[in-house]
């Protein structure tokens, strides 16, 4: 897929590099020459330009772009103008916009932008939950009631099956899948850690030492379960 990332600051550059590593075509746009020079050899193409300039935006390869992500953070005026120009010149393209204030979010919503991200707030939410839900490795907030949580397998589960443990009945929490950590050897014969998602699991799936549980449920139920096993 082809993406245009506008704004190669911390968030934009991290996103651009991740997409590029995934084999996608990524065009990075920024008006800071240092940002351009830093990423010109890592992305498909980089352009130093003012994204609030209509002529410059109109000359980008918009017709065959799958998504445009506006990652400008500090200059809210430039960010809003940039979104308006891309919406005008690429009306059928998927546009994702970053916002930093609630006022900016309201303006972008009024412009018809449905996909909005606030990476700082989302990180704060997830990190706060990791701090308050004891033992969680990662958390993914879905709304104010439900979330996905990665949790290290309790020792009492080792060797038992999903059916024997019956997490749903005991804790009102769903087990989505397992993340299994194993060791293998690379081409040089060195031992390396390997992580494998187990996909769809069944009642006969057996837990192994070192497994990570991917759990889904209400925040209060997840907290009850994890607090219990942390006290053991």
C-alpha cells in the first residue's frame, strides 16, 4: 500500500518507519530539512515542502495513495489547513489526522474527518492502566469499560488446559489467544528468542510455562483477576 505521512517529528517518523519496514511505499513530507535528511534513505521518498501551500499539495501523487496521515503536532493552524487542502485535493482518499487539543479535534470533526488520533493521550491511557492493573504487560483500551490486556501466565495454570482453568466462568474474562515464547537457533547457530501467536485456541489447548495470555473483558473484572494472582 502507499501512504503519505505529513510531519516527520517523533510520532510521524516512527509511524513512517514502521510502515516502511512492513514493505509499504511511504512518502514522507516535512518542511524541516533536518527531518528530511534524517529519513531520506529509509522511506520510499521524502519531500521538503510546506503542506499548508495548496499548489505543493496538489502536485503530490494523490490519485494512487491509499491513505494520508497528517502528523503535525505543534502548529495546530498549519495542521488544520493541511487537512483542509488534502481533503479538497484527495476527496476519496482515506485521511487520518492527529490532534493535540479538544478544540482542534472539534474543528477536524466538523470538517468531516472521522479518523482522529492523539498519540500522547492514548499512550497515557494505556500506561495508566498498566500502572493500575497489577501485572499487566500491555493494555489496549477499547472504550471506558472494556480493554485487551497481555498478562503473564500464572504458575498455577502451567500444564492445565483452557477448559480446566475456565477463565470465563471464574473471572468473567475472555481468553482471546496465547503468545508463546520459545527459543530457536538462527543461521549462525545462536540461540534467539522467538514469539508466536497461537491463533484460535480451543478448550484442549494446554498452557506452557512462559506463555502470555491475551485477555478481553471489563476493566474491573480484569483488575480483579490480576490482583488475585499477584497476591498468590
